[in-house]
């Protein structure tokens, strides 16, 4: 599988978000899960195949299973059907492929932020729309989170 082209851009945003108040529930925070990010991509993400690498020495069993299941690629719908995408990750790379081309990488950093690397402007604009705190990253910042 080939690497993402050199025209990529990288952005980062907080993984913890203020929750909207609901009747009978206090305002708080919620964690942006991998499942939420997949849903934000809509039909774009449905055609991708994912490979996951978890950097936690003792990952949640669901993430360990997800990493094993994705060794040769796992389609988005299969990934969403697993438990792990709905859990809080610690550290990991979630790489989306269109055929053999790497088109999107989502990196979970210390359960505090999500970093996104892609050359697709639509993906970047969707991330910025849903997560207005998203800020550009340099290649050095991206490399430092690995």
C-alpha cells in the first residue's frame, strides 16, 4: 500500500468536547470516538478499508482485537460493527485506504486529541466544520506525535 501523497495537510483537534445540555442531564464533556469520526465522513468513509495500529502497551481488548482484524484491511462497516470504535482510544493510528492508496490517517494522541492527515480538502473542511477548534499542524508536530 502506498503512502499518502506529499500534498497532505495535517490538523489537530481536542478529543474531549463540551456536551450539549439535554433534558434531565447535566452539561459535561464527551469523548470523540473513532465511530463518531467515521460517521462524520459519511459516504466518503464507507468505501475505505482501514488498518489500525495501537501503540498502547496494554490496549483495551476491543482495540487489540480491532488491530488484529485489520491486519489486512477492514471495511468501514465491519469496523463500525465492532466494539472498539465506540470506546476511548489511548494512542493509535487509524489508516484509511482507497484501494491500495493511503488517503487518510487519524491519529489518537494520549486520549486528548485527534490528528488528521489527508490530501482531501473535503475531509479537512468537514473536520473543521464539526470541530471548529481544529488547527493546522506542521510535519514536525505530526512526526512528534508518533
